[in-house]
C-alpha cells in the first residue's frame, strides 16, 4: 500500500535515527525514496534498509529488475551488502546478472559486491569478464574483487597483466600481494623429522613438575639441557628432531622463536 504524504514524511524523519530499523511494511516505500538527489537522505535510507537485514532482501530483489538508473545502481550495491553475511547464492546470482547491465554504475557495483562472495563460480565469472573487459575503470574494480576472492588462476591473470594506468597498476599490485599472502597462508608447512637443522634449535621441553632433573638427564649432555622453571627444560638442539623422542618423561616440546625487532 502506498504511503500517504504524512506517512512518508514520518518515515524520512525516522531514518535520521541511526538506531531505526524499518519493518517489512516500510520497505517498498523506502526503496522508492532512494530516488532522490539529496545524497545525505539517500545514505540514511540506504543504511536503514541495510539494518533491516534479510527482511529487506526479497523486497530489493523484487524491485531490482524493473529499477531504472540511478536507483538500479544503488539497489545493486544494496543487495550486495544485504547478502554479504549469509553468502546467499541467490543474491550472488542476481549480482552476476548485472555484470552486463547497460548502466555502468550497476555493473561496477555488481563487480565490487561480488568481491565479497567467495562462492563457486564467482571467481570464474569475474576472470572471464577480466579477459574481455575494455573499460579501465571496470578493470580496476575487477582487480580489486579478484584480489579478495581469487585463487591461483586470478593471481596468474593479474600478475601477467600490463598497463600504463597508474591507478590500475596500484590496485593490481595490491591484489597480487593479497593473493600471494593468501596462498602462503594456505600452504601447509611440515617438519622433516630426520633432517638436521641448519643451526641448533632453542628447544623447551615440558614434563610433569618435580621430574625436571630426570628429563634433563635423559637428553644428550652436548645439548646443554638446563632446568629453568617448574616442568620445563631448555636445551640447544643440533640434531634431527626425531631424536627428541628418546626422552620418556617428556610430555611435549616447542621451539623458541627469536623476539621481533623492537621487543
């Protein structure tokens, strides 16, 4: 039901309160009110709809296909925000459908929003668009999104791209760095127990309190075992880590790391 002038004015007054969360009955009116040149008012309405969360999603999805610019671009950005926490594949699909939108703002907002949806198929879709995109501004958005959700395929594509555009190059450099860090975190590290370290390791072995001297006696004297706290023995260990397990009273052990600079 369409709001009266009095109801509309009350709704516009309500969105000024940052704690106001609209109900379902207000949603269509708020979406219509996004069509304003008043940027502050538009931002307040946008934020209010976001606070409504999943209750707003079906209303925005329903209005999106028939929306005209500039409201369509705002709704694309809005639906991207609404689905971010749930990672709803329906919303991701709605965003993908906007990637060939004739409205450039809608396309850009869809590209940027998809950078928060690491769902199956999203990276491949963005990579396909990357390989065919001619607009520098959209390449910037694509590089930003791929840097957030991309895999090795995205890393390879972005690393190989050459451009004279300084801003695109800045975004590319940052995206490649993010992807390389993600790949490094995802790689599993392993200790080769039969290989000697390059230099003696500072080891702290743990045992039950009261048997520290027994644990220290179990270690090779050349490892310089020394009781330094209840239940703890420190030693310099130059041999393959598998030889630590000769100590039957040891519960566990760890390797001391050097202190960071400035500590």
